[in-house]
C-alpha cells in the first residue's frame, strides 16, 4: 500500500529545541486536535486550525528558553496537562492556558530532558538525573557521560518504576532507584528514546532508540538480559535521529513508526509479518525536524504527520487530497474562497513591503547621524561536529534560523574537505599566507599563526542548513573555525570553533580484542586525577569533560580508519595506555609530555614495544591499501579504454576485466573523486609507523623514507614487511 501525503505549513514560532511540540488529545473520535509548542523565546503557543487558518487558544509571555515540552495527567486518563522545562524550572498549564504549577527543581544545571508519568517526574540535566514524585525529590544519579534523553517504562503495566537514560557514551542505562540496574550498549550515541507503540509494546518493556549517526533500533528491557530486537542501519547516510513517534498513518490498524532527522528527512516505517520495520514513505524538509507526532490537525477525519522544525515551522504532512471532489456549483464557491484568501494575502504582503521600505529608509537616515547607534542582529546557530565511523571523517553541520549567505572555513591544522552530495553551495579556496594569518589573529587572539585551509562556501538562496565533511590526520591537532554570515542587514557574523584532537579518528567503544599484540606507555608523576583526565580529554574525542566518579577509570577506543585499538587506564599519579599501533603510543607520548611541561609537572615515562604489533598494523592497512591502489589503476585506464571503445565501435575484443572497468566507469570515478588523498594518507600512516618504530629504539630512519616510498609505489605486502624488519 502506497502512502501519499501533502504538505501544509500551519504557523511559525521562534527557534525550537528537540521534543518541544505535542498534539493535545482529540475531544472526540477523529476531530481535529490542538497543537502546543514551546520555543527559545520562552513562549508556549497552543493553536488549532479553523477554515485553513491557525487560531490561537492561548499564548504565554516570553521567558527562559524552553528545552522540553511533555503532556501529562492522571494515569489511564487523557493526557491533557502541558508541562514545559525552562532552565531549572518546570511549569504546568491546562489545555486552556491556565498555569497551575511552577516548580523550581534543585538541579544546578539547565534541564535537557524530561519524562512525565502520572505524578512521577523524571528529569535530566547534562550529567544529573533526578526523579520527583508529587514535586518531592525521590532519586538521584550522576552519570559518567552526558545524558541525551530520559524515559520510563509504563508504571501502570509493570511492578517497578524503571527509568532509562540515553547516554552519549553509546549506553542505555536502566535504573532502579538511584542505582544502575544494567547497561545496554547500542551502535551509536543515542539521542532520543520512546516507548514502542506509545505503551512499551506487548510486554511494556520495549524501548525505541535513535542515534546521532542515524541508526534506529528496538530493545526489550528485560532484566537481567535485555534483548536487541532489531536495528536499522543508516545505509542512505541520512542525518541523526531527533524524534520518533508511533501512529497508524497507513490506516491498517497497526501503529507505524514516524521518524524525524536532523537533515530534515521525515520517514514512515510500517511493520512486516516478521515484526521488522519497512520504509513506506519519506520526504525531505529543508531543516532539522525537532518534533514529530501523528494525529489530525488540518481537517476533521484526515490523519497527518505533524512536525516542528528548528526555525519554528509547524508543518503537517496530511492524507487530505489536494484536489477535492465537488458537486455542481460547489467548485465555484471553493474558487471564490480561494480567490478571497489570495486577495487577502496579497494585501497583507503589500503592506509588509511598504513597512519594510519605510523602516529601511529610517535606518539609513539614522545611520548617517553623528549619534547613530547600530544594534547587531542576533541569530541562532544549531551546529554539530561528529565523527562518522563508516568513512572516518568528521561531519560539520551548520543550521541557521534564517538564510545563510556564506560560511568561511579556516583551519590551523592540515585537513581535507570532502564532497557532500546534498551540499549545493559553491566552494572557493584561498591561498594561505602570512597576511591571512595576521587577519585571523586579530579576530581571535588564541588562534595560532599557521593557516592550512581557507575555504568559502557561498550558499544558494533560502539555504538554512549546510553540511560539510572533513578528514583530519592523527598527530596533527589544532582548531577549525567556521565564520557564519546570514542574509540579514546590517551584516553580521558568528564564529564557531571546533577542536581537532591529536587522536581525532578514535571513537569510544566498550570492549576490545585482548589477543592483539599491544604496546604500552606508562606515565607516573605528581599529577591529580583531574589533571590526567583533562589531558585525555585534550587528546581523544568522546571523553566526558567532567572526571568520572571513582579513583580510577578505563576507557576503550577504536581507530575508525585502521581499526586499531587503544586502552586508557589512569588514576592519580599514574596513567597506562595500551595500543596495537605504535604510532598511537608515539602521539600520546609527545602530546602528554607537552601538556605536562606546560603545567611544570615532571613525568616519568616508560614504554614497552611489541615488535609483533608492527606486522599486525601493516596487515590491517593491507586490504585498504591494496583496494586504493587497484582503484587508482582502474581509474587511470578508463580514458584509454573509452578511446578504444569509440575507435573500434564495440568492446567485444576486450578481456572481461577491462569490459567490467568500462561498465563501472562512472561509479569508479565517483568513488575515486570522493576519496581525495586517500592513497597519500595511507602512505603517510605507513611512513609514520616506520619512523615511530625506530624512534622508540633511538634510531633516526628519515633518510630511508624515499626507499620506503619506492617500495609502496610497487606495493607488495611481503616486501614491505621485510623492509620494516631489515631496516
């Protein structure tokens, strides 16, 4: 069964956060529902649709930014009470807009996530979780990493209150009281949680989760052994998941899964006989989808998917047909209504244009006065800088509430900018010289004088979201800066900074292969637990900024490019780092020594090098290097083969291998284009491995690098390993 939905924009509010829009329950059957939404200006708006126009039920005064909005009420009754989280306060409103609750929590940080079940209130700030019952403190938990979302299994169906936290370190933490009952590892940092079917599924224990890298999954929270029921991989490389809901939009009696992503994609999954989701519908909006819910808003009897976007648009994807069937004479009446509406809109638009012209002239006159004051217009930027495991690259997403004019990218560390298919901006590169460096030094006094990249992205009209891909080199660390200029007057710009860390391609994991040959780096000295933790934060991504609880901590990492591993264990006065890649140990040794020297701390450094690890690392590099060399050779042959094809008129005389290359020419060239400097990067890693191996022996082998490069040009794995052993 095909699903046909038509877009209808209802209203625009201010910038919105994740999960800040809900539909109030319908007063009867298939009647139209009211929409309630909160924005960054602190305004809560409740509206309904009447004759195609949005009519406000109530609207609150501005205040603190609203981070979450949930519906609540007595269990097993319609959930009609509106609760909003702003700062550290919870406010409650009736469906008519009367405020009945103002509860100042004891949280020292702003509330980031909220779940309500009857008289139970579950809140989380960045690292703190709190449970309140009738506004009285019940339980508290300090998480080891950032909490992105919180939910609770249905208390009316299960004997115990079971909260679930979605944490940045790829774990779902299931709590009982103030303690962790068990942890469930998922494949990416979970950003959103929801009860399956809205009630936890058949068992009441089914939890849906979405991750920042676009994966969607279902787990059954059954102690002591939870079950992963299914997971959808992000094969189409779409955005991270911000919101999910369950609603029967297909009309077959089974609730479907509605998904909203941060690249504007709205998806509908229905469930097959095997109880696994199948994609039935998708539609791209131009900005992040912050909230999604199924219901009926535009017209009685027509189901729809209602979404809110980052810039505050409330939009419906409705089953109501665009072309209505009408009886005799009715068509004329509909046309007259449409004409009246168009006439009204034209009049309103003309009035707005006149007002804008007048205000612009007034501003121009006042700006020429000697007492003129010009206010810099403020605008919000929603940015995200994340490491993609699939291609070992960083994704930088910049989203602005208004149209973007241009974005200037500047880096003091060598990086590659990769092509992004959905990026329509025009990019131009500038040469990096001392004048450029001095210019950026005046803009930011903390910036180093080295400039390795200056690139400008000029966006097309009405572009509010820009996605870039960046690949860094491990061992090279510094700062990437994005200067964002929107299409507003007077011209203004905001700067965003992103750290490129020394081991930037490493990603947190929760288990490693203990059978690999490991090299060990040990540091001892007069340093505190907080100091050594700050050094690890400086070196590696995905490490929580705050030191974890306890006297000792162990983190595991995996290199997304080479699949090598790193184990980091440290406490006050001691740090032990183990890796199957000598280059990782070498980078850590150099950076940690430098950081300790800055704080005038004496370090005792010792290391144990396992000779077998070098061969092991070369074996990990081998399939990637062999594939890239083969790809480069195939691409070099394409032009010559095409000439032969044109000259001879057919390809029957070619051997099957060459015919295959011609058949896949477009794909091969596209893949090669997407992998700039890939081969050079692998050469660089092998060269670093060679230099680092002998550096730990106290030997300088840089003079032998040209010979190593010759061997790589005529690559043979056994010859390369023999060269490493003989040098």
